[in-house]
């Protein structure tokens, strides 16, 4: 926990509790740790409703919390429509539900029960997929994602050691049958590791060394960003073209990927192959599109802006964050008003939009206030009517978020 929390210890921490041995061990150990430091714990279990036993497993998790005197909540996901990658959808839903729960419960961070075994499997899976330094550095002990801080204090501990501790202290756990189902890639990989005698400690040590290399690469990219990049009032990232083209490929790809993810409010950078293709286009002076962003040369610069089509259907109530990064505020909140893209139709109402100094496409993709099909305000066009549209995390976040924390 000292490695997860290098600064001041927060007063309230959440625990993601599946009811399996890893998360149960995490709960028990954190209970001891928190009691000695006057830290309040709360736990939550996500019931995806995908297996008949999921409800009973959530009840077992709640019982363990009751035994330890830790508040518990079961979060339900019923969003599976039977299409796409089930595991990926369930994982994204799990993180989103837990992040919302933590925000509502005023928790500073959420602890996860990933172990050294999980880290080894992750590194090997990414190796087989051809991942680079970032992928092979494995899971971080602390990272920010989905609007929350996630902690993994068990990455240095083996699963069997944790189970032995639970047995010794009289705690049970539930076993997810999918953990032994060879239909899943991770299960087949786990079985292959055991058959080949691969050492989780060695793979985890490799990940730790690559985490140090990743930190150096991130620092180099952050320094390049502060030298070459700026964020304009429309939320576009503008890179000085000559300096960008002179960067080593690794730094350029890292900076480009981060810029795309930041403009699109995406949790991850695009895949390496797509990034490399876009990088090649930029070196040849061509424009491109990736991850919901438009990337184009612009008078000695490279401009990365939101693709209008990516936000065309995005609508949120007044008061909520729009497109993951815009906070729109006004003198009042008219009933029925919402935040949506300005769009072509909205921009057509401002024939003098060029006086803003902003790009046409950027304004089309900017937030505006609408009610019953009528435009109330378009802050970035200069027709604010008392409303403002500001980046929720500010331009400095673009630079600081390059670094893993």
C-alpha cells in the first residue's frame, strides 16, 4: 500500500470484491491495514447477471463484509445485448459501475485484487499479441481510468499464498467456473504456463523492469509535448510540425497516440499499427482520421481535432460533462435544455464564425445548448448568451496525463 499511496493516506478507500479468493484476501488484508491507520473501507460487488450463481456469490461477498464490519453494495449490470465481445463489454461495465459507486460514496481510490499470477498472465498474453514496452510493463500498482484511481497492492503476491492465508483465518471464497473454462484465452494460457513450467515471478520481474523503461519514455514524450504542443480554445491539440517530424519514432507515436486519446476522451491510445500508419501519413504531409479525431497539416502545424461525426449523436442534460471533457454552464437551466454538438445547422446561424479564429470543423464539433430544436447558446462561436464552455480538466491535464501516476 505504501507503493500504491506514495503521498498522504486517504480517509476512505473502496474495495472491488468479486467474492473470489484474490479479492477476498485483499479485503481481509486491507481490513487489517485500514484499522491500524483509521482508514474507512467500503466494498462493492458487480453482479453481471451472466451466470446462475452470480447472485449467490454477491451474497457471499456481502456476508464476508458483514463479518468484518465493512459496508457493502451490490452493483448490477444488465447491459449485455448479445453482440460484440462479452468479456470486453463486461470489463468496461465493471469499471464504469465501480467508478460511479466510488464517486457517489466519496472514495479516494478503489483497490483491485490482481495478483502476481494475473500479472504474469497479462504480460504473456500481451507478448503473444506483439505488444510494445507499455503492454509488456503489465498492470500498474496505481493508475487513473474511468474517472477513478485504481490500486493493485497484491501484484507482488502469489494466489496460493493468499488462499493459504484465508484458510488459516477461516475465510471462504467462491470459485468462478469460467476460471477453468478453456474457451477463454487466459485460461488456456494459464494451463500452458503450468505445463511449460513458466515462472510467474520471472515474468512479473520483467514487467517491473519494463515499467521503469516506460517511465523514461513517458517523460521524454511529456517533455516533447511541452516543447511542441498547445491546446487551443476549441480543445484541439496543435503540434509544431517540423519539431514533431524530427522526433524519434517511439516518442512521436507516443505523443500522437496520447493526443488522440485526450481529444477523444478515450481511456486507451489507438493500436500501434493504426498509429504507425497515421504517423507515416503525417510525415508525407497527408491528413488522416483515427479514434474519432481528424488529424491534418495546418500552416506549419499538425492539428488534432474532434471528428464531427463522432459527436453528432451525443446529447447530455445540462449540468453533465459533454463528450467526456466539456463543462457547459449558464445563467440558468431552462427546462428541457440539453448539450449537443453545434453541427452544420447550428454553425449556419453564425455567418461571422471566422472572427473566432477557430477552425470550422472544430466549431461544428463543439458543444452548444439546445431546447426543442432551437439553439440557445454556442459559447465557442462568441454567441454565448451568458453560457460558458470550458474543458473540464483544463489544458494542463493534456501534458500531465502523459505520465502514468
